């Protein structure tokens, strides 16, 4: 999947230590705020797109046991789909933990959707990586990865927005710092963060905000769930 950098490469001019310190002071709160607002922004964007373009569609991916997986595997079952990546430090683990807890709040006579986690980082997230990651939250979550082309295709079907941000530069040679970050695979993926509820024919039923409490997620799901 093609990767876009969020900012142009800095110049080679040296900066005083005080300016580096000031930069660090505003970078951290900026990243925190970006994580908090990503869900709301992603939901607003998708709701706008929904008026003019269908959301969702067929996909071919690879599950955590390295088996090809398409939407046909879940025919007749609702799915709750979340896009993220295993190196995510805040929004993704919080969302998966929230979904796992929300499922415990659903009435026992209701059939919960199959929760799917689709990575946006196929270069780092192998099948065993998504398996290990999803097990931290629930054994019911199906982790899916694929080739960059497969991930790009499914992200396009669901109108997922994402871009790669390299780590903040430090030291006297920002070009060297960027190259070192790329070699280590040390980058962040900023992405829209919402939950897609799909029916048994893989048609969109609802887009739910990911930045919700477990109780609110459970309450939002309830009108769409069938009895066991």
C-alpha cells in the first residue's frame, strides 16, 4: 500500500537546543489530541461520504492462521469491523478493549456480531502478529491482514482514511534520523477510527463511533441484533 508522509522533509539547518525542547513540548499534547479526535473526525467524514457512495464491499484477506478469508466466510452473520494496526499505542487497543467489554453487556438472548480487526499495516502485521494482538482483548475477535494491495482495496471499499507519519526528528542530522526511523520501521499510522456494523450479506447497517464507553457501544448495537 502506498505510504504518504504527512509533512515535507525538513531542511538541514541546525537549530538551537532550546528550539528542540520547545518542539518536544508541543508534539506530545498534539499527538494525544489527534488520537482523541480521530474517531469523531472519521465518523463525520464517513457520514458525509455515505450520502454519495456505498460503504463496504467484497474483500479478500488473510486470517491469523494464514488462511484466505473473504466476506463469504461470514455469510448469514453480522460483523463488526474495525480498522487499525498492532503497533498503535492508544486508539486501537482502547477500541478493541471497549468492544470486548461491550459484548459482555449484551443480553444473553441476543446474537452478537462477529468482531473483525483489519490491519492497515500489512508490512509489519503478519498473521501471527494480528493473532497475538487480538488475543489480548478477546478470543472472539478475528484478526485479518493481507498483501498491501489487498489492504488498500478493502480500505478503499470502506472509505478508510490513513497516512503514515514518521517519528519526530532529533539531533543534528534530521535526514539521518529519518533514514534510521525507516530502517527500524518506526512510524505511526494516523487513520479514521469507527466501527462498521455489517449485516449477514455484508451490507452496511450502521457506523458507530469508536470513542464510546462499553455501555454506549452495547446500547448502539442492540437495535440491530437478532435473537439467538
